[in-house]
């Protein structure tokens, strides 16, 4: 899947290794209440936390406020972190909870449902619509900007429940059990949501690639 490659070039394994190393030092800094601890927390996790928050709230301003509140909560509660889970998972749980509370507190005219964006499945639960394999073209520099734009738009169309799971799995690099614990879901539900969200993104990106091919053909005519 091209999601992490398009949004963050480093692999999940490399990202996880680097995250573990820097978390040890960051955690010690937070526990010592060093003056620059809050700034280091923002530098290390700010972008990732914001992407998670905006994937749930669907609103940039709300996401910024959520992250600010969540980070202050992390700083205040740092002594309650016992290391039973990864520090990042603990932090993401605080961010996710704050984001869901913010979303529930705002009146919404209509919450987008999965049926609004879902791919078509047959009676056996298989993807019923044929999707061309365009994966070999994702490395083409001439379409990278268009691909990123199409991917971002597709992610924004996903219902919040699917968007947050996808971001945690394919961008943040969390495992299915970690996401299940973080969001209070079962592992099978996490797997299903990731799978369906990926199918939807693949369909949207396939449509975008088809549009690009048509445009290229017209330009060459």
C-alpha cells in the first residue's frame, strides 16, 4: 500500500526503531521536568499527534486545540506512565480520547457513514469491482504531487472511525493489537477497518490514475 510511502518516506520498521530510541530520552526529560521537555515533546510527536487528531475531528482548528490539551495532560500525568505499553501508544490514547470528546461536543449536521464511501462487495465479502493494478507507477516522479493530493483527499473522505484506524496503522506504524487497545476495539474490528479503508483508498487512487492517463493522452494528442 502506498499510504505510508506517500505520506512518510521511511519504513515502519525504521520509524519504530528510531521512535523507541528517542522515547527513552524524551521520557527521562519529561520525568525530570526539564524546561525544554514540552518543546521536545512537541518536536517529537507534534506532527503525528496532529494527524491523528485531525483524522478524528475532521477540523484543523479543533485538532490543534486537542493536541495542545493532550500534550499538557501527558506532561501532568507523566508519572502515571508505567511503561506497560509503548510511550507513543500511551500518548496516542490520550490524544484520541481528547479528539473524540471534542468531536462529540460539537454539533454536526451529518456524520459521514461508511456506506457513503464503501467499495462494493459481493456476497462472499470480496471486492466486487475490478481495480486496475497501478502500483508500479507510484514511483514515477511526474505524478507524485497528483498522487499525494488524491491520497489526502481520499483519506479525508473516510468516516472518522476508519480514518483514525488507518492513520494509526499505516502512518504511525502501530500494530493491530496496539490500535485495538488504544481505541477500545477488538483486533478483528481493527483489521476489518484497515482492510476496508485501504480498499477505498485504492479505488480512489485508481480513479485518479485513470484521470491522469486520460489527461496525458489528451495533452499528447
